C-alpha cells in the first residue's frame, strides 16, 4: 500500500510540475514568438507597390536595386529567383545587379546607379503623357477614328488635329510601345 501511494504521489507531483512548466512555456512562447503579420488586401497593396516601383525615376530604380540586394545579404535570405518573383522582375535582372556589385573592387553600392542616358528628355508633359495613355487604353473607334488599332501614323494625326500636339510618327510608335508595356506591367529593365 505504501508503495502504491508513494508512486501516486510522485506521479501527481510530476504531472503538476509538467503542467506548470508547459503552461508557462506556452505563455512565454506566445509572448516572445512573433506571429506572421498579414495585411488586408495584400494583393492590391502588392500591385500598387509594384506599379510604383515600375517607374522610370532613376532614384526609385536605385532604391529598388538596393532593397533587392539587401535581401541577398541576409544569411538565410531569399534566393535571386525569390527576390525576382517578389518584385516582379526577371531573375537575370537581379543576377545582373549582383554581378555589378561583385565586379567592383570596393564594396561601393553606387555602381548600381544607372549611367546617364544619351539623348534629350521628352518634350511631352506629364499631362500630355497621361492623355496619350488614356487614349491608347481605348480603341481608336471610341475616339472617333475609323481604325481598329492604334499605329504611329494614326496617333500622330489624331494628336495634331484634336489636341495640337505635334509628334512624329516614329515617336508615336515609341509612345505606343512604352505605354502598352507599362499597362501590361512588363517593365524593361
């Protein structure tokens, strides 16, 4: 009888200790373990951020490169493919940025800045660009033109007649391509 009672007391004692420790352990784990943060409307927010980053602004492009390569410096960070997927880039783009840094003799991040491009800046204002973008988003028929598709010649003539904007056919072709690429979210980097 003493033997059974003795074992029951040990059992109850250890059960109490185990329950006490596991309760406190889970309590402290809850305090110290960060739960994954989530955002409402995460797909919409991601799309907005990616469209913001798809700009031609050289400073934003530089910050994008720095941010992407900062992720590569993390010990157990994402791979180049994961970073490319995160930012909607090609894997080769991230690899090219890393190669630029690795070619440098010193750890100088300024090699990630774009060199000044030849040629003059556009003469079109932001308002005019927005007008052309809005125009290209709809068919020429909706703009009152008897054509099924926008071409450089059609756009050039329309802008000259309706808005007094004179652009050569070749420049209109470039704007059509640039704005369609932006609309399809396939930035050329």
